[in-house]
C-alpha cells in the first residue's frame, strides 16, 4: 500500500495514448492475459472518443487503477457497459474500486444514462460483495462461458461463466446502498460460494471442486432467473464464504426501463 493517504488518490478521465498504454500494462499486471485477450490502447482511445468512459486512479503522476466502459444499446435505450475495473494489488481493499465505480456513475448520470452494466465471475466472492452489497447492483441474467477460454490465471482454466450486474444508477435501491443502507426484501433462496474456491481454482488437483461449485451454482442461478427471481443481496460470513440472496426485484418500482 502506498504511504499516501487513500484520499490523496485522485480519479480523473484518461485522454492520452500514453495513459491508455499504461492501462494495457495494468491489464497485464492485474489479469496476466496473453496477447489475444489483451485490449490494446486503441480500444481505450475509441471507448473514450465514442461516448464510453476511461477513468484512471492516480497516485501522484502514476496511474494505479482504471475503469473502462463502452456505450451499449438495448430495447431502445443507450446504456454503458463497463468492461474493465482494475486496481493494482498493493492498493486494493482501501475503497478505490468503489471510488472508481462512483466516478463512473457520476459521469454517466451527468450524461443522462440510467443504466450501467458489467459482467462478473459468480465465483469471485469479493467482486460479488462489491457489486451487489456495496454498490446495489442486481443480477437476473447468467451467461455460461461468456468469453470462451481465458488466458488469465485468475480464471483457473474454468469456463468463463459470467453474471450481468445491472446498476440502475438513480434507483432507490442504488441510492440506499450507496448510503450504506440495505433494502428490506424477502429473501427466497441462498446460493453459497465457499471461500476455498480461490485456492481450488489455482490448484490443478482440486480444480474439480471449483468446477463442481460452478456447475451447481450455474444451475441454481439459472433456475432462479427462469422463475423471474433476481439476485437482490449478497452476504459474507466470518470465514469469508459468500452467498447470493434471491428475491423479487421489481423494475417498475426502481425506475428501470427493462
Ligand atoms: C475488483 C477490484 C477492482 C476491487 O478493487 P478494490 O480497490 O480492492 O475495491 P474496494 O476496496 O472498493 O472494495 C473491495 C471490497 O471487497 C472486500 N473484500 C476484499 N477481499 C474479499 C474477499 N476475499 N471476500 C469478500 N470480500 C472481500 C473488501 O472488504 C471491500 O468491501 P468493504 O468495502 O465492504 O470492506 C480489485 O480487486 C481488482 O483489480 N481485482 C482484479 C480484477 C477484477 O477482478 N476486476 C473486476 C472484474 S472486471
């Protein structure tokens, strides 16, 4: 961790090729992708030029994290698809990931967007907690093997299953979550993710255990979504295990168009 206070880290838009080149370096450090999976600097430039977002977190002059989003279009509405969020390992768990998302939200609202989406790995307990519990995103879509095979060691050779996080930027649920208040909703199911999943993914001898959790949770989440349920909460226990909580999220009560 840097010796600078956390609030000394500034978040601002990235605009130059040199800055986009730095995002490519960070991508390599954070995900360890091979060339075929790496987003080149020109795509960052395009994202920034066509109404997406490229925001950087600066420790002094050094960019130590970034968020990148592309504009999307669905059901007659424009929205933002946030493709990448990365913070260098030594700066993590100090609220920077959350601050980058808040900066994305502020910019998106200022430009008239209602919705930001992104995908995340349902086995990543930390990301699920950040997305659902801290930011107030909901989930009601599951895509098995979204990207096909991934060269990132973080994936542990498993299929790239992804959940779609929907962040209804101005909804009562999100504004409450950002104030640290949870919505009171009936929880209909809990779908658990053991904390050992991180070790299992990285250990070839125990990878099958991770695969079994992935398959079981894929079925449970898809079945819940087929019944019209959404992921409306996420819990962690003292051991670090996670659990998706499903319930009835009502778009009409949240100002959502979809
Ligand atoms: C995801 C990522 C950007 C988050 O950045 P960050 O600066 O660490 O995020 P924050 O500090 O704002 O929030 C992290 C939260 O997860 C919690 N957390 C940390 N480790 C955890 C774990 N093993 N299990 C559950 N929660 C965990 C933290 O306590 C914090 O929650 P809190 O604010 O309620 O205490 C960063 O971890 C990263 O770059 N990861 C690798 C790339 C990635 O997965 N990107 C996202 C998908 S595209």
